[in-house]
C-alpha cells in the first residue's frame, strides 16, 4: 500500500503552525531571563510587562511570530478540508500530493517571512505567498467539484 502523503501533510501543517509559537516563547524567555506567564500569557498585565522589559525589536518579532502561529492554525481547517474533499472526490492522488507539498512549502516561506519582515512594503511579498497557499487549497476544491 502506498503512503498517502497529502494526509500526512495535515499534521505537518499543524507542526509548521506550532513552530513559530515555540520560537516566540524562546525569544521572550531569552529576553526576560526565563520568565514567561503561562497562567495568562495573553493577558494585558503580561503584555504590559513585556512592553516595559523587552526591547521594541524583540517584542515586535515576538508578536510577528505569534501572528504567524495564529495564522497557521486559522488556515489549518481550510487546508485539511481541501485535502480531504479532493481525496473523497477522487482527485488523482499525485495531484493532491503535489498541491499539499507546494502548500507546505509556501507556508514555511510565509512563516519565515512573517517573522523576519518588519517593513510595510516587504510585507506584501508575504501576503502574496499567503495568497498562493490559499489558491492551492481553492484549486483542490475546484478539481474535486469538477469530478462531480
């Protein structure tokens, strides 16, 4: 039996989405001598403390990493639904696998760009990569629909 790579791409995307969160935590722990408020990490008190004690550059990178993390999790259902819909509809597995691999590659690039791009104009390239990843999912839905 052949390995169904596109199904493995779903948990792979979850891991790609978790990676920037792990990076963000390590970034803040390094900047705060190991302190992290795990009891209320999204609380305004902890946010205010980070603003007082962490450099603006580190805080901005932390926020971008957390945003990349959230965006990945927000896009996970869309990707999973696209892969599963294509599989159920009978889209050729090689086509699904290729779309899934390209999607994962785009998400890795997107995440790297999200964390590292701090300038407005350059961020539009990141948005283009995001649009590409969405197009790959939409393409799977269309291919599934065309099979009836």
